[in-house]
DNA sequence: CGGTTGACCAAGT
DNA sequence: GACTTGGCCAACC
C-alpha cells in the first residue's frame, strides 16, 4: 500500500465520509484537512478519477450555491434533489440543516 | 523552479 | 443582488 496520498486523494477520502442525504462544502473539506486550500479541493473534484466511487455532487459552495459540476451543473442539482436536498434554482435551501461536519 | 490553473472565499462596490 | 478584486494553496507544465 502506498500511504503517500496526494492532497487530491485526501479530499476524496474525506468526501467518502459524507453520508447520503448530507452535503459538505469545499471549505469544510479543506478545514478538515487543516488547510485553506479551498481551491485545491475544487480542483480535486474537477479531476475526480474516482467518479462513481466518490460522490462529488455532495460538495457545494459555502455560501449555499451548488457550485459546479464536470458533467453539467444541472445534473448535480438533480442528483442532490433526489437525495432529499432542497434546492431553489442554484441555491441550497436550509444548507445548515444538510451540511455534514467532520469531527 | 517559476508561472499558470482552478467545481473557492470574503469583502468591497 | 450582481459584479469585481484580492487572497489563498496544491497540482500541473
């Protein structure tokens, strides 16, 4: 096993901890890793080599915006709605309620 | 090693 | 509420 994970891979590991029906933000992930590289987290999601394995659509912006999605941000919204997330246009409703926090 | 690239964030206008 | 600016940081070339 290779324990030397890139920052990207750490992001995927964190993301895997998020249960279905919950979401997280790029900032929260970066914070969980003890860094401020919010942008680098987004970069990791954009590459997302573990596409079906990692639910990259459960990551949103801190301000409640859905953010982006490699295959079309509309798809992302639809998937989130299916998981029970309330979305208005491109904005998450009650984000505080769905936001999952890492301990 | 220096410059570019972002699915970001916060504050200002 | 929409747009701009500056700051942040790892990966990539």
